[in-house]
């Protein structure tokens, strides 16, 4: 039986990858689950295993109170997704984060 250190929450939220290693990029996808230590999401391109990654998760809220979470982590794994031929399931750590308001 698999035991995880932290609880995972199944959430489908928009995510955009803004940096993959040293390369600036813009990819979009959806989260599958989130925990305090990491996130599993889908994206169109496979990132480098072990590479640093910066991604932004749109949390939402009323129009005047929208919040996003900008995260820095490392890519733990990337596998072909069941969602489609050109999609990948990407597991990344969540090492640092900051909240952003809609105007940022």
C-alpha cells in the first residue's frame, strides 16, 4: 500500500509553465492534484527531468480578488498522459511559492 507524507487534493486548475530550467517558456495545462510538497499537472511539452521549473497556478475567486500561486520546484517525472498523444503528466516539487493578485 502506497503511503504519502502529505495529503493530496484532486483539483483541476489552470496552470502555466513560465520557466523550464534556464529557458523562458509559455505552456498551459491543468493540475490533476496538489499537495503541500508538489503538484501533478498536464502540459504539452516534456520538461527535462530534474530541471528547475517555474509554474503559475490560477486559483480564481471573484473578479476583483483573483489570486494565482507562482511556484518554483524541480521536475520529478514526466510521462505520456492518457489525455492525449501530445500531452504529458508532469510531477514537480513545490519548493517555494508566492501569491499573486490579478494585477501582478
